[in-house]
C-alpha cells in the first residue's frame, strides 16, 4: 500500500511539472506585428518614395521567430529587409536579416539570441525594407506585441 501511495504521489508531481512547463511554453509564445511606411523612416525627409507600405507579423516562441513580411508601392525591388535595433525615431544596427533580395509576400524563420529576444519584447526593434533608391530604408515599422 505504501508503495502505491508513493507511486501515485510521484505520478501526480510529474503531471503538475508537465502542466507547469506546458503553460510556461504557451506563455512564452509572443505574437508580433509592425505596420511599415515611409513616415517612420529616420530621417523621413530622406525617403525618395513616400507611397510605400508594408506589414510584418511574427510569432516568437523561445528563441525561434517565425515571420511574414508583405509590402507594396515601393520605388523599386526590395534589395533587403532586416530587423534593426532601435526605438521609435532612432536608427540602429541590423540584428536579424530577413531577406535580400525580397519579394512580397516573404516568410521565414530565424533563431534569436536572448539579447535580441529581450529587445524585441521591450519594443526596441523595427523592421526596415531597403531599395536601391532608398538604401538606408524606404519603409519602416516598430515591432510590437499583440494578441
């Protein structure tokens, strides 16, 4: 009887740990989005085409980012797209290459460092789409969490 009680206690503990880990993994699932346009570029007056628009969506689970990028009305083909480090109104370095050259729609996955993940979670990153006429970036959008 005592062995049965110990066996049941160990089984119940294992079930609780599994449930807690599963919940933590689900809580670790972040939905991301960014609306891209020329008005968010830094400096805005440098953009040769104010008509470009786009969107970025992503799911961040652990260190894995699954993303989708769409855009239209650019001044020409997209030469590259990246996630950059930088708050709203600030320019920053590339931290995650997305594509190059890029077509719309584009999707992919990236494995992130914990430092990059932290910056994304703190709204410290933006998506930028580059063209030949606007090599520093034609459309930009700050990455935020939703859902």
